[in-house]
């Protein structure tokens, strides 16, 4: 459904084509809304912090890759054993040396490859010469080389602590990167609101100054009439009070303008008193707006909130699968093959270790489980609740975005009629004031009525211009709620910059 509306050109005041605050230096630079937003998002420290947060999440993936790093271990030792023999055929002294090494390589498929090499030297000393002659290999050198492969059938099958955790980490990193877009959107909305507040301040200052000049002319006219005794002193006092009120309103408007200028300057990381010129005639109302459903579909495609939640849901699904795996019992198949060698020389034993003449092979089944599985059940429940929370949060975000769109659409659709009536009121108040001034000059009206009518005209003018500005702001907010404001303005989101310590 398309709601068509007439085009409104910005008709603030010709003198407001460029609104500015006067400061000492940096004249000439004029900021459009796009330039303001671009300056804010390119300088704001929140973006740098977001880049660091993303870099931190990336380290989780690097840490997970370490799960597949091979593990290497080695040991070396010597020993000497002297015991009283109970027989001449028993050694009275045994000297041994051992060298062993092991390497284990986890595989992404879930299996684990292992290799072990052992090298031993044993020398025995006997009391009996006959026993020494019977020990044909003394010293004896022994070596063995074995290969093993462990395959998990239940818990750990497919190594979910690596594969699913890697998916979760990748999704978390993606969510962190998209979260930068949320920061950019929040900053752009802040800049948009302050920008239009400054435009509103400019209108308030201009109209307050016009009202002040009008009150000044009325006071001059009253003073002239008082000289000839045509009015009482009280009439002049009323005009003086009106002028004092208008001067106060001008000062209040300028003070608010100064405050908002400081806020926008600081948002752009500029000096608080830096000159700031804003183009006020770059915005128009017109075109067409879509209904709530169509606008929400556009928002779903463009707003980063949905992309962040989708990435977080992917991570939650992976963590849920990890938790489900931990609840299973451990059932592993272990296959092992190897060679054995025994010789009386150190050189020969090194070659014999790679000979298959003496070998062994084995196949075993290992079963293990933790009774009760209390911790695993708690982890699974936590993972399920985390996923449910994200689904509920997604529904919450959907409702919030629809509320935002509905409010802006209401402002746009009802505000146009309000603007039309506000302009009609300005025309009527102007005619009423001019007619009353004619009557006043002819002596058929009083000062109190003139003061009242002038105040009503000033209020009508201010309301009409602010109503137009409110519609212009709502038009930009409408684009923001759909997630296309930056695209419409041609603002590029700063690219992610990798952070290195």
C-alpha cells in the first residue's frame, strides 16, 4: 500500500538559507546533514572501541585453531638398582637408561593420530660367571615404534568442541562487526536530532528577533502618541513590557542555540566554540511513504539489529550442539600397530626399530561415562535458555521497530494537515493583527489588545515554522527507522580496520 502526499518545499525564511552562529575563526565551511553525520561517525571513539572488541572476538577463533595443534612430549632417564640376590642366577645390579618420545595430532574429523618411539638400554651384573654367560645379550638394547588412531563413536564424534565452537566464534565475530553498524546508526540518529534542533533554534531566534523588532516599533509608536497626550503612561508601559519580553525570548533562543551548537561540535569532536554553519534549505518533503508492513519489510532487510541477532542465533545453535554432545557417553575405538626390536648393539637397534619382522597390532574399545551428568545437563539447559532468550529478544526488537515506524508514520500523515492549518492560522493572525493596528491608530482599540494580538501572531508564526521542521525531521527519521538514511544521504560506513597490539 502506497500513501501519496503532496510535495512541500522548505519555506522556512529566506534569511535562514544558511543559519550560523558567529564565532571568531574558521569562517566559510558549511555543513550539510550528510557532512555532519559523516564527521561524527568517522571521528567518534566508539568506532575505535568497536574495532578493538571485534579484534578480541577474532582471537577466540585463533585459540580454537590451537585445538588441532600437535602435542609433542619426550622423556629421558637413567636408573641403577642394586639388590641382594637370592640366587646366583639373579642380577645383583641392574643399570638402565630410557629415552622415549611421543607425538599426538588431533584431527578435525574427531580422530586422534599418535606415534610413540621408545629406546632402552639395560645392563645386568651377576655374581656367578655362569649366570653372566647365560645372559646372552648383556647389555641389551630395546626399541619400539608404535602408531595409534583413536576414533570417538559417541561423545566427541566430529570433534564438536572444535567444529561447532569455530562456527560459534565466527558468528560471534560477525555479530561484533555488525554491531559497529548499530553504533553508527545510534550516532547518526544523535547527529540528526541535534542538527534539526539547531535548525529549530535558528527559526526560534529569527522569529523572536522579528517579534522583538515589531515590539520595538510598537513602543516607538506609543512613545510618539504619549508626547501628544493621546495615550496614558500605562499604555506605554505595556509596550515596554512587551519589548522586554521579546528581548528575553531572543536571548533564551540564542542561549539554546549556543547550547545545541556546543553539543553538535563536541559530537563531531570539534572545539565547543568552533564556528558552525548548517545548510537549512537542503531538505524537502515529498514523494511517497509506504504503509507499516512494507516499511517493516524494508527495515528487516536493512537494519543491522536483525543481522546481529541472526549471527548470535547461529552461535547459540552451535553452543547448543556442543552441550548436547557433552551429555553422551564416551565410546572410542583405538587401533594400534607397531614394531619391536632387541639387540646387543646400539647401532643395529636403530635400524631394527623400522623392521616389520617383529611387530604387534591391536584393536580395543574404550567406554567411559560420568554418572549423573549433572554438569552436562546444566550446560545443556543453559544453552537452550540462551537460544530461547535470543528468539524472544528478536521478537522484542521486531515490536520495537514496528513501534518506531508506526510513530513516525503517524507524525507524517497527521502532521501535514497540522502544517496546513498552522499556515492558515498565520495568515489569519496576520490579518487580525493588521486590522487591529488600523483600528488602534484610529483610536478604536486599546494597547492591551494590540499586545495580545501581537503575541498570538508571534506564536502562530513560530508554530507553523516549527511544524514544518518537525515534518522534515520525521521524514529523515522515517528513513532511519527503515535503515536507509545513510544510503539516502550517501554516507559510507567506515570499513572495519583490523587492530594489532
